[in-house]
């Protein structure tokens, strides 16, 4: 199979268009698949019959235990509460952290910023949140927020942000663990006008939301965070006001580091066009792996022995180097995390350049993949990948005689 440079460039151009959205979270975080053993969500006033998380040792988990949470979170983890601190994973994400505090609070007496009349003040930088238990009180937005024929922002919570700059401000949910939807309104009262901007899937490699707006210093903005079709989960809100993340001194592009962006401006911008998380939140292992391929045109995982490009395998990359690089330029997940079924499907569509041109008659065996009639070639290869991956042999020609006539 032959991929010329112009074809490669044209495929790379679409990398920033979110082609890989089906790889939600891009392997960075696993979405919650359930709650921890013995932990269940409860309504206000109820209690959990559970020893773990019983911080005051009264035999049950209830509102009194909430008072002991800061000690559990900050340590030292001694005394009667140590065991509970280790296992009380309230949101079921395998970590005991401040997101569990939000879930605990929501389960017992509701989210503090569940109503637009009481938004939580937020400043530049990172704020973790949970929409677990959130209700919907914001208006439907059929004009501004119509994505995939779904116009509402349900299970919404509210934040009030006062801009610290006049210029471009980024409001990002990239890295959140669920399918988010977000809007930003002028002022911090309940919405009385259309949103300034709305976002559904704008983080490139996932299903999270991201808005860029022209902010005015001192102006307040109401941030509405919800879920697509009411989905709920834990998230990361990052606000960057007139911040340049791709700049000298910001860290090695090919190595993970806690800051945003990296010091090779062109490489940084290329990577963040595909995965904005890297410039919004942190240059993590995934960003470093993406940069290693996106900025050189050659992913290390594309190598002989890496596995067939036409089928899923347990490792990143595949053994057809040209095809592998084309796929990973659009969907870096496939070369950074795992070559799964979606990667194989993408390869099947992107690399079937063997169909057409001077590749030979579809009704005769030849020593190369594919055949000259594109429609017939694709129809046969849909049934037998061998014909487009390896060789258009006699069986492929026979199939063409059946499928294409």
C-alpha cells in the first residue's frame, strides 16, 4: 500500500477536527463503571449502613461523619478514622480525594451550587467538581446549544467567574470523566439572555466541553456545567485568562511535567490542537506520547512486530508503519494507549488507498493489495480484509465476480 506525502499531509490537517472523539478521555482517565463495594448513593437525611467511612465510630455513615472529612483527607492517617480514609471511595473512581467530598455532600444535603441563584465563585486555574445528584434549573437553549439535535443542558451546576484580564479566556472541562455540556452567560444572575457561547464536544480526543471567549477585566460570567442528555460525573474546570502555555521554559514536549504546555512552541501548538487538555490542565504522559509522534511524523509504536493494523491488539501501534502513522496523526490514542477495534476500523478506512488507480483488475488475481474499481474493491474488502491488506489473490477475484456483477 502506498501513502504519498500529499495524502499524509491532507490527513494530518484534519487531526484537530475531533475525528477521535469516540476515544472518550483518550485513555487519560477511566470513566466510573460503578460504585465501590458496599457504597451506595443516598438521599438527604438517609444513612449508609457501612463500617468504612464511619469516621466518628458510631456504627453508621451519616452527616456527623462529614465533620471528620478534612482530617481524613489531610492526615496523618491515624486513630479510629484511618481505615475509613483508605477505603471510603464514595464516587467509585478508585481514589479517595476531594471529589469524594463533593459526592458525599451532594448525597446527604445536595450540591451547594445546584441552583443558578447560588453559583459558587471560581477563580483562574483548576477547580474540581462533581455533578452527581445535580438537578436541572437552567433554560433549554434551542438556538445556541443545539448539538446532535439535543438542545438542553441538564444536571447543571453553576459557577461565577470574574475575569482577571481583557483578552482571550479559555473555560475548559477537558479531562473530565463524563460527557459534559457547558454554556457561559453574561453576568452572574440566573440566565435572562442567550449564552455568550455553548460547547459540547470540543476537547479533541474526548466528549468534554471547552469555550474560548473574549473577556473583559472585571466583568462577571456565569458558567453552567451539565451533561449531554443529563449525564453526570466528576470533572475538571480550568479557567485560563490571557495565558500563553506554549512558550520557552514551559517544559520538554517529549516528557511529562506538571505544568501546562511545553517549550517547543510549534510542537506544543500542534499537540494542543489535537488534545487541548495538554495546554489547559497538564502535560501528562499522554501528551508527551502524542507529541513524540505528532511533532516528528513518526510514532515510536509504529514498528514491525507491533501487531496487524487491521485488527485490535493489546499494545499501541501496528506493523504497517505508514498506515499506523496516518491513523495516529488523526487519533494518537492508537499509538499512545492501545490499538483497539476503533483504531483497526480507522486504519481500514484511511489506508485502503490500494483501491483504485493502476492496482489491477478486480476480476483477476495480482500480487498487490486492492484493485482498480474503487467501489468493487471496497465491497470485497469489507468481506475479506486480506484482499486490501496483503494481496488481491484468486479468492478476492472470485469474490469480486460474485459481489460486483
